[in-house]
C-alpha cells in the first residue's frame, strides 16, 4: 500500500502528465484551426478561379458567335464570286461565238 506522501507524489505526477497532454491537445487544436483557416482561404481562391473561368467561357462564346458571323459573310462572298464567275463564263462564251462569226466572215463563209 502507498503512503500518503507517495499517493500525493503519484497524484502530482498524474496531474503533470494530464497538463502536458492537455497542452499538447490544445496545440493540436490550434494547428487544426490554422489548417481550417488555410483551407477556407483555398476555397475562396478556387471560387475566384471558378468565377474567372465563367467569364472566360462567356468571352469564348462571344468569339465563337463572331467567328460564325464571319463564316456566314465569307459564304455570302463566295456565292457572289461564283455568280460573277458564271457571268464571266457566259461573256466568254459570247465572245467566242462572236469571234467564230468574225472568223467565218473573214474566211468568206
């Protein structure tokens, strides 16, 4: 059996160990709060990046619409060039016909 003095010493040591454990647990809790704050900061930055990505997406959609408009205009110009080409071909055929007739007149036909 322990003497009263030994029991007090054992109790003092248990209290000392309990205080040490309590201090360490408090230190871990403080570290966790720091980690939590950093995670919250990262969340905010991720949200900012997400917002910027949405803005970029909207800008890309705008550029896509502009490119579509240019593509439509290029198609219209292509159709007009084809029409001019068809007219030039008709004129070329007429000139050839006239040239053939002039050639026939010159040859005495």
